[in-house]
C-alpha cells in the first residue's frame, strides 16, 4: 500500500458584481447585456431580498456557456437552471461569478462553507 498526500493550495476568488437574471438573458451584442467570460470558474444565484441564501452554487469549464446559455436562457442543458426557471421569478434573481482554473475544488469548498453556515446545501444543489 502506498500513501499519497495532496496539499490543496489556496484559491482566491475575485467575485464580479451581482447581475440581474433578466439582464443576462439579453444578448451582449445589443450593448444592453452583460459580458460573461469564456473561462472556467464558479457562479452563484441568489433570490432578493434573501441576500445571504443561495439557490445554487456551481462550477463551469466555460462560464459564458454555463451561466448565460444553460442556467439563464435554457438553450444548453442545465438541470439546475431548468428547475430555477420553472420555480422562481427571474426578476427576483441575481447571479455572480468568479474565474478560477480550479472550479471543481472551488465549488466543493463553497458548498462546504454554505453547509456549515446553513446546515444544508443551496436549494437547487443536489450534491457536491
């Protein structure tokens, strides 16, 4: 038997501002939308006015594709996005994201932090 220790270093997340769900539906080429980077990262969705609670915390290999196309618009498959679109009022939702080249590790840590604070995962997260 061999033992391997992994030392996972610090991941710093530089969160963008919260953006209204409905603004993310707008095509950015119209100058009225918001540009989401085509980079790996993590994202969160919250309902206002419950600013401290999250509806989902997720990871993405391509934030633009996952957040705009999948989560918000439903053009690409995104099971959590489908449940949110079916059960929530988009005008009360906000989304934010942070670029990281270790989205899986960042998502797992964000889930652990959330579970420690609230005793459960965000409403639309099934597992870590």
